[in-house]
């Protein structure tokens, strides 16, 4: 087996070449925690070697963010300083490629006032939204993971610190298809995902029906112009990138207002540093009207109250129960990885790219078609070994899509 240092070089190459894929002369913004500075430096070097003209690293630290939440006033947290607005303006005008190297502690925000946090985020969102909309589908972005010590200890609590971090590194590499020849692995993986998405699109499904023995019994409507997507994407300038490493999903945005029934979680959800476990959500008229959680009830309630459209769905993602991440049998306590082990749904914002020829329509037209718009987009996992999914055709025919947690075709 190759040394870890050699494999990390290949992983950094994958993130730069197939993930964020900057143009020659393009600026890049890297968001990273303080956990793996050597890997961040390696990645920045490779971004420059790829041709980036300027790489800006924005360091973040969850313990400091928690101190802000505990000690700053709600009024202070609800506003943006001039320099913060100027940074958003720079991003919207310059369109740097974005790379987020995620190493967050799943429990890092335990003990804060969730209501205060939710209200302050809701107050800031209207200030940020115009900049986000100006960037939508106009630049490349990629989220990939690196181990943080608290995260590693959460995943492997019985190991010494160094061993836990190293074991999490190997789990990240394996789940990200980054062992062996990562570039070749992802070229083949993208081809397979695109072919399967095309197969789904050929049926023109109007709805999906989900059933499993844990209590999930759910139907969700799909847009007439909606399409399934997955794997690499192309921005409006024609640049190809992979937004998530890893990514096993084939996804679509459902039609807002058409969701009925109950879905039951199969994995914990780490939302903004708080864990939500063993929960269910009941939908009526497309809206989440009841939520129950054994742990994290307050956080779950605050999530669906972030804005008036937060209780509606923005994504349906299909993932084989026997994905590389699922086969490892590891609970990552991190949505980037756990969502790729399981079929999932997302509350909140939908995706423009899940409408055929989306670039031809205004944002208002996309909303009218059924694309939900919200300040949040939160994935939660519902896949399991006995999940069955049927697609409903325009004629009413039921086509098996998943049986016992796996693809039928």
C-alpha cells in the first residue's frame, strides 16, 4: 500500500483537477479549519500549479465561532460589517472558484442558544442573498473533507488521537474513491452516474413513492420540466467541476407543495454543530408539519422555522445502499459523507440545474415551476437496506427504481 503522504498528494490532485478545477488566471477562495494546515498548503500549491492567479485562504475555527454565539449580542450577530459586505461583493464580482475543506466537530456547537442563532442567521440572510444569486451557477465550487481531531474522536472514540485521525484519513480517501488512481476513478464514476441519470430522465417521472419497514411511507411530486443530475456539473461559462467529493447521488429538485406522508431518518444529522438523532418528519401539502427527534428536537424545530419555505423540500437524492461509504459501515456524523451512504431528502432550497434548460428561465419562472427557494438546504438520510422506491410515469404506471435499498437498473 502506498504511504499516507503519497495518497494525500493524489487526493489533493483530485480535489484541484476534478473538484474545483480552476481556469488559468482565475482566483480561488479556500475555506478551511485549523485542523490540517499542511494539507491546506499542499492544496494551495497545487491550485497555483493548475494556473490560479490568486488563492485566498479564509481560516475558520468552530470553538471561536461558538464563543461568538455565546457572548455576542443577537443584534451584533444579526448584522454584517462593511468589510464583510465588501467580501461578498468581491466574490460576486470576481467569481473566484470556491473550495471548502470541511473538518467540523459534529458536536462543536452544543450548548448554544439555537433560537438566537437561527434568528440572527435569518436577519443576515437578506443581506447575503443578492450576492449568492449573482454567483449562482457562474463559478465552480467543491466541498471535500479533511480530519479534525474532535471529528475523528467522535467517529473512532476508542482509539488514541493520532490513530483516530489516521483512520479517518483512510476512511475519507476510500469513501472519496481517492485510492489507486483517483483521477481515473472519477472519470469512470462520472460516466456511470451520468448514464444512470439519463436513464431516470427517460421515464419522465411525475412522482416518487418511498416505503420501508421503519415507518417511511411517502410520496413526492416532481416537476414537469424537472431532470435528474449527478456527478460532474458545468457552470454557465462551460467549466466542468465536481461540487462534492465524495458524491454517489443522483438527485432532482421536487415540485414545491407536493409531498405527503412520513419519512424516518436512518442516520444522525449534524446541523451547524448540533446532532439531531432518531427523528421523523411528517409532510402535508408539501410542507413539514410535524417533527419528532429523540435528540436535537429544538435544533430540528429551529431548522424548519428558518424562513417560510424551509419546511418544503428542495432535493430528492437516490443512492445505492451498497455505496463505497455504506460498505465501510462507518457513521461519519458529517452530512457530506453520511448522505453518500444513503438515499436522502433535503429541506429548503432547490436547484436551478434540476430544470431542463434552466438558463433560459428567470428565477421567478423557476419558482413557478416548483423550485423551492430558502435560506437553508439541509440533507437528511432516509435510505436503508429495505427501502423500496417507485417512479410514477405520466400515464400512472409504477416503475421500480429501488428494491431492498439498491438500484433496479
